[in-house]
C-alpha cells in the first residue's frame, strides 16, 4: 500500500475509511433489529425508505471527514454533494439495503468510497452486525484484514449470478437479463451490496444491476477489482452515471456476459 494520492498514502486513507465505518456502525447498530421510524422518500406511490439510522450514520461520517480533510468533497445519498473543486471525493451510502435493514436482514452494508481525480481508488463495505468488513484498493482487497480473491469461473453455465431484484430492470433491459439468467447455473436475489462482497471473496461469480446511483456503486468497484475481478458498465466501460453495473470474478465470464448486455 505504498502508493500515495495527493501526498496521502493508501494505508492512511484505508485506515481513515475504517474509522468512518466504525463511526457509522455506532449509529446503525443502535437501530438495527429495533423499532425505528421509517419515512418514504417517494410521493408517487413508490417506496424508497429512509430511517434515522441512514441519516445519523451519514452525519457521523461527514463530521469526521470535514474535521480530518476539510478540503475534500463529499457525495452522500442522504445529504447530497459538496463541490470544493478537490481531487478527492468521498462517496457515501450509509445503509445500502435499507429495505433489508428495516426487515431485520443482515444483507445491508455501509458503503464508503474515495475517488481521486474522478476514479474510485478505495472502497469499503462494512456489515457490522455480522462483523465483516471488506476493503479494496487498486492492487488488493481484504476481508477483516485477510487477503481475498475472486474465483475462476470462465463459463456462465457454471456461474452463480445475483441481482437485487429483476423487477428493477426496465422493459428494454429485462430480456437481456433473462438471457443471462437462463444460462447461469444458480441465482440469488436481494443481497444488495453484500452480493459484491461475496463475489470479491470468491463464493459467487457475477452481479448484474441497473438503476444504480454513484453512491450505490463506487465503493464496490475497488473491492471487486482489488480482489482480481472486473467491474464495468454494460458496454464494458468504467461505471458511471448510466447506473448499469456488471461485477464478475473472471475476465472470460465478464466477456461472455458483455456480449449479451452490451447491445442494450
């Protein structure tokens, strides 16, 4: 981890990301599996829940960043974006998987990413209830401090596939996903960010999703790549504002899936 960004070592930045995760966990664990009021962000008949845990965790993270690195930008799901013109931007999702959180399921996680000059270089997924913390950077990834690596799976026919919910795909996207689904060996739904952690650790093979925001994605990318996997949009380029993400543990498998999805 000797590499530096803007004069700050990767080791110092990953250590700080861990401090941020600890601060968030102090808030989220207070509310998880406990009565908590739920608000709905949507007023069009849809349901996008937010709780005091989401809001409090992001405030805790922001306070630490603003104290330690006051010149860094921050982009969080709950409190938006600052624009100081910094090379650094922290991208935060205090609870990715709020639906799981309010249902008492431990597949949610706190996502913390650091982008440097527009590229996500550090990512962290923290599931404090089951005490699993995944950290990734450009050349490696760990689970609770131990190195992890994606597994070899060159064929979709032998792959375990995941997506949060197939109903989140648009009418145009759904047939392409269904083609991937029919070819894969096994599918698991509803895992939110935890699916990406499991791919990075070598227990599943691919996640395909759409409709994501930057705070849903940026932390996942360095973890998948640091563990030896691939993370792109459906056209094989860097994931960005289009909201489409493919994360896989094997380059050959990734290429096979891109052949199906890249035309959508």
